[in-house]
């Protein structure tokens, strides 16, 4: 515990002497200070698992292994012990130089696990199959994946492949999404639904009708009443009989953040008045038999099955009314809303948690539909859901590296007795009075008053510095004194800022945009006790480029001191497989991360990398903003030649490599500096010096 002893001359306000017999009182815990990390004389991976609640949000796909690393269980609870995959081994394989047997990819890195996708699709289908069997429901479940959650080609193709035996289909909300869904489903089950949602124009509707002509099981869902006239007109011109659905705007309201599309004020869907008008118009043109599906959506992350059952029950009443009015109804599409537990809290009061699992969700849906249909003597419909977040969130992990850390005071030096005496002599009269009162409060143990006068003294000193009457050495000494006072009274800065090699705007846009919280944990060193708490700051020059909210309501994250074994420190963001990649932008022209696809194998590391793609280069992101990297390079090359640099060729080669490299930082341990004769410092990645870069233009 630092000690500050003061001898106060009330008459002369002399600089204090340090006698060693007076100290500040012991620190106390304040409500605005993050709680200390759990004390334990011994630390273990299981304690880290509990600290970060890995089992709560990560089960059954992520755990902490005996080595203190995060392990991936690709088959969920059915994963055998030898099938577990050590995430750190994947990172090493991906990022090690090619000369050492690695892939030479730069971080940040997205690691995809297609087997988790397979497990999610199968688990969802199994939950509904179980609910249908146990309730004697007289129809079946047939889900679709909304491609807006993650449009990555291999993600979509995997879901179609894994779901083919279940007639699992796709949902599209725009023309490009419809094109990719059509192409993907050509390899799927012919009975799989292709649900066409979103605002539609003539081109969208024509494309959807063509999909039906191609024998895809296409349903055009009315989001707006005006779309019906286009469907009637275009289907007649193309001589294609459409299958029509419509989205009902229910009264049931989801009041969480993700429920803004629900209720009577929702963005999409038809009111009951509009539904009746649609039925009458279809009847007039002899197309009422085309109306076969009712769709609704009461919002993502539905917190409870009670709210779910309420909405499903209301929608089923609408469905039964449509049957009564003569529509050939056969499908009820309950939309999305199947939530996941981002923090493992099992809380119904949180936008990032839910209190149910897959089986409880499926049971609530089946029972609500069955109850209404049985009362109305209506045949049980096929049940369709558009679960996206629950299918793809778990399948990918974003891994990024810490490149440094700082605290709020920039490494304030220790304050010596001589420095303190010199400081007090240079202070203004008002600041010296503040120091006098600060010293008196210290002797009394009145730390609140001590902090008050400390702040006043610092404010006066800053003003004195701005006026030019206080030197920078004295200002640093004031900072040192303030730092000492904070430490003594227990108000020292407890939270450090960890600078990470990442763009939050690009890779975690939902945190910046809607304050969506994701589990973030170290992926190694979990057999060591975290000794500090920190927030994360990214590479962008923007104050919003930070993460200071974490699961369980924490404003900081338990972290390890940098400089451990191996020197590098890696963090992982989990459950981000939905939306983040599609929403990411190009703030500061940081592009997307590198990506690897990993499957389990019988090899020594239990995995094999089946696909690896480097992240965007500087040239790639420049093209996105309409720049021409080729022309830019030629301009700079000409400039080097024009000014007669003695080695313009080497300079041009270095510039070419800059266009080809990723915008993110390369860790210093992976850079080899080479000085050429012209004094140009050229950095090559690791030991891969055999690969000579040249700039190519397609």
C-alpha cells in the first residue's frame, strides 16, 4: 500500500516532509469500481470457465480444456473426447508462416465450423419432430433459413445440403438473395420451400415466378397490399400459377429491442382489413386457391414461450378464418424469433438472453397451433419457421489479437520527495492552498476531502500550464501526485484499455449500432488467473471503436497481463455467426478478416482446414470506394522515378506490397525488416521470403 506522510506548516504552507509515520487509510470498495476478480490461491481452467460463464453461453459447443484453451465441440453434446478441437491450434495453423507449415494468414480471423451448422439444423428439426410426435400433431415441420443472417456461399450451401433430408429450404428478402437461394436450392430437396419476403417490384415478382417455373417450391409472400396486383398481372403474362402467402400484422407485441417490427405499427404485413380485401380480390380473379400460406413475425429474440404462444395462437386464428373464407391454406409460417442465450443468464428480462431451449420452443409452437385448430376443427397445417440466428450464430468464432494496452494516465512516473518539494514551490498560491488542505485531509484520513482538493489542485495546475507559468515537468509531477493519491485511497484506475487488431465497425457492427453484446473471452491462458480488468479499443480513429459492455452487465472484462508465454494474446468473440459479416462496413478502409473452414478429422490435432481465404487487401478496399489501385500505384511509381531516387525499383516493389497487404497490423514478432542500399525499410511477413510480390492488374 503506498504511503503519503505529510507535515503541514499552517502558517507558511511549506512543502511537506516525509517522516513515514502518517499514512492514508486502507482503500475501500466504491460502487462505480468494477468488482475484483475472484480470489483463489490456486487457479484452474474450471475457474476460468466459471468466471467467463463459458458453459452458460457456450454449451454444448464450447468449453475450456485442461490446457487452458477454448475447445470446440463440433457435434455438440454428441462430440467424443478425441473429437474436441483446440481453438488455439487452429489459430496457430492459420497464422503460422508457410515455411513453418502454416497457412500464412493474417488476423483477425473468422473460424467456421460447418459441423456445428449441421448440428443446429438437425437439433431444430429433432425438436419439432419430438413435439409433433408427443402431441399427436397431424402434419410436419419444414423450416427455412433466412439468408440475410449470413449470405456466405458455403454457409448457405451447407445448410441446403444438411437440411435436404428434412426438406429444409431458404428465405430471401431481396433480388440478389432470391438469385442465390434459387441457385442453391437447385441442389436441394424439390419439396423445400423458397419463401420470398421483403418489398417487391416487377422484377422481383417475375424472378420468383420464374423460380416456380423451374420447379422450385416458391411462395411469394405479400408484405404490402399493392404487391397483389403485380402478382396477378405478371402471373397471367407469364402463364405461371403462383403460390401466394401473406404476412399478417398481428396485435401481439414483443416489447424488447428486437420487437419493433411486431404489433399494429410494424413495418411489414397486412392488417385484418387488408387481409379481407386480398381474399376478395383473389376470389374475384379466380385465384383464391393460390393463397396457401400465412406468415407472421413478432420479432427476433422472443424472450419467453408465453409471448411466443400468444402470437402463434393469434396467427392460427387468422389462419383458420382464411380456411373458412375458402383459401386453400396448408402452411403457417411463424417467422423468426427463436432466440439464443448470448450471456448464459437464462433471463427473460434481457434482449440477449432467453429462458427456453429448442425443445421448449417447438413444444410451445406445436401446442398453440394444435389447440386453435382442434377447437375450430381445422386440419393441422405444415409448420414452417424462419430461424436464422439460432442456426448460424454458434458456427463461427472471430479471433483477434491484443497489440498493446494502456491505462488512463499514460504511465505516470513515481513521485519523489525532491520532486514534490520542487513542485509545491512552483505552484500558484491557490494551488498551494489546495495542496495544504489535501495534506491536512490526508493526515485525518478524510479521503473524500482529499480527492476534492486533489481535483482542484490539478485543475488550477492545468490552467497555470495553459497560461505558460508552469512547466511540463511540474505538470507531470502534479499527475504523479494525483496518481499516488488515487492509489492510496482506493480510487486508482483499475481498468486498462487493451488495444486490439480489429475494426469493431467491420467485424462487430451490432455492438456499435445497437449495443448488442457478445461473449468475448481469451481463447488461451485460461489455466492462469486473470489479474487485470480491461476494455477493448480497436484500430479505428473513432471514439465509438471500443467495447466497454460485456455479458452479465459487466463494464470491463477480466484479462491477463500481456507478455505471457509466447508473448501474444488472443481473444475470441463467440455467437457472432448471424448478421455481423453482412452488416460490416469499411470504416477507415479496414476490410473483412481472413476466413478458414474447419472440419473434424482423425489426425493428431482432430481437425483439418478445408478452405482458407485471406482477408481484404488494401487494394481491395480501395476499389470498394471507387479508387483505382493500379493507377494509384503507377502514379506513385512515376513519382519515385521523377525524383531520381537511387533505388526507385526497390521503392516501387515496397509500394506494390503495400497495396497487396491487409489493412490490419502485422504482429511485430512476425515481421522481418530488411534495409536495402537505398535506405528503404521493407517488411516481409515472417520467413516466407521466397514469395516475391508483384502488383498485378486484372
